[in-house]
C-alpha cells in the first residue's frame, strides 16, 4: 500500500517565493554569502542553466530558476525592475544588512527606525530582486500605528 502524499511537503510553507534570476547558480552563491542561505538541491538544465533550485534562508524555503526567454521566464533585470520585495526578518538587522552589502547588494534605503516598530532597510541584490530586511524592536498598537502613519505620510 502506498503512503499518502502530503499536499504541502515537509519543510515547505503555504507561500514560497520562486525567483527567476539571470544566473540562478550565481544567485545561490550570493544568497549563501549575503543571507547565510543553505542550498537544499538543484536540477540542472540545458546549457548549464538551472531548471529548479531550492535554498533555505532562516526557516523559509525559496525556489530559484534561471531565465528561459523561450518559456516567457524573465528576471527583474530583463524586465527592468520588479514590483515585488522579499521581506526578511532577522535577529540583527545591521549585521545581515552589512553582510549583504559586502556580498554585493546595493543599498536602496539605509537601515533606520520605522514608525511601525521595525529597524528596517532595503537592498537590491545583484540579480535585481529587492529585499527589505528588518528586526522588530517595539510593538505598536493599532491606534499608535494609525497616528504614526498619518504623521509619516502626511
């Protein structure tokens, strides 16, 4: 008798980012240096490209694939940007932020205290994906949040 297959495999989450990168193998190496990613597996494809890869950053899986224009699969550099930001909560925002910059990320917004209670900054990785990196430093109740947002956003 076959064992039932789990609809969500062990170690996966309901929502998992799946990043298209021009140079997915290089992206994996960058994420290892920048965010201490752990490579869980990869499936090579034609011409040295990756058909699929899986890494883990902290407790979260992230899938990666190379660009395949013939399949309408393009990364943010080919598309001239992306409306998606990957949010990364960490224990020590400055440490991870600086580690990512040292690995080659570009600072889009330096780390600063935010009205919603996080120390927060934004980077762009060498493959065009934006990452917001934060450490939650204080809890803000809904009323305080509304007032702080009103003041911050005019």
